[in-house]
């Protein structure tokens, strides 16, 4: 093979790797927007669905996690596993509860304050500053106010749902800052499996008195969602992340709220006023801007 042809192939290899990464990250992120299809038909509270989802995710990923190379367990690694489990457990409980209390649009869009929270606290944790994080946060808050449309008397459920979604965003931000360090120590599959099992076991007492309400159909829905858009999508996303980098991957995750809001309108018949669409665009735009500035 000539040196010129060899050079062409070397230049094409990184592009091919990035294309593969995009093809992995995009559908994985889009699939997360379909959680309402697995949660709402069960008619179960978040205190029941969340432990089941975590346990199913952990068990599905466990065989792959056990095949990994040996790792050194120290106090820092154990602490990261516990912190990851705690942040993610509270994140999902609040997020699932927000979907139960209000529209998919409000729940998902408030949840997407997370990239802004990450940018605000990252300088103190990772030593990475993000230009414009403060103004972006102000824009996102303004967008949230437009989404809630208080002049339309949205009601207490909308406000409570927004608070739950915002709380989940805070916990998701904490989860993001811990899972990165944890995955670097033990690998992404182990991080997903181990923290999910710990979170599921920790939350299980909340569901004990309500397990009688879980029908076989509801359980099948939750397990299916956990195995597909939970464990499988999480692993696929992480593989794609290694190919295209965190900045590009984070931008692509903004397809999730678009899918979620579309399903809210098409499947669940939720109204979406033009002014609310403007508010959602402000929230998403602020998040994208923060992600683009983070390097």
C-alpha cells in the first residue's frame, strides 16, 4: 500500500470512530425520552417503580460487570460507589415522581437544569470553569417560569412537579460528577451495575408495603424498560462517549427531552402551548450553551 493511501486511511479512521460514536450515543439518549411509556401504564408510585428499575438494571448488567478485569478497591472507590448510588437513587425517585405529578414536558425540561448545575459547581470539584454558567442559569429559570405559565393558573401539581424535576436535576448533577470518577476506576459496566444494585436495595424498604399493587404486566413493563433504555442504553451510551468525547455526547443528550415532550403530546394528549414551547427552548438552549462552553 502506498504511503499516500495509508495516510488517507489513517485520516478516515478517527472520522469513522466518531460516526460510530454518534450512532451509539444518539439512539441511547433518545431512548431515555421514552420512560413515560414504561412508567405511566403501571399506575404505580415512584417509591415502587424506582427500586424495581434499579434492581433490574443492576442484575442485567451484573454478568458483564463480573467479566471485567480485577480492580483495586479502596476507601475512595467505595465512597464513590455509595455516593453514585445515593445521588442516582434520589434522582430517579424525584424524576419518576415528577412524571407522576405533572406533565412530561414540565418533568423532563426541569430535569434538564442538570448541565447548568454541573457547570456551576464543577470549578470547585473538577477545577473546570464554564464561561457564561451564571447567565445561562438565569435564562433557564426564566424559561421555567414560561413553561409553568403561572398566568394560566397551572395549579399546585405543576409547581410541585417542577420542584421535583429541579430536585432530580440537582441529584443528576451530583451523579454526573461522581460516576465519571467511578467509571475511570472500575469501568462503566461495573459502575452501572454496582451502584444500581446498591440503590435498589437501599430503596426497597419504601416499596415493601405496596408490592401487592405490582401486577405481572406492570412488572414486565418495568423490567423491559430497565433492561433496554436503562442498562443497555447506559452501556451503549458510555461506549459512544469514549469515541466522541463528553462535550459532543452531552449536547446529543438534549434529544431526550425533545422525544419525551413529543410523546407527552402524541401519546398522552398533553397540551403544549406556544409560550411553553418558547420556555422549553430557553431551558434547552441554556443547557446546550453551557455544554458547548465546557471543555
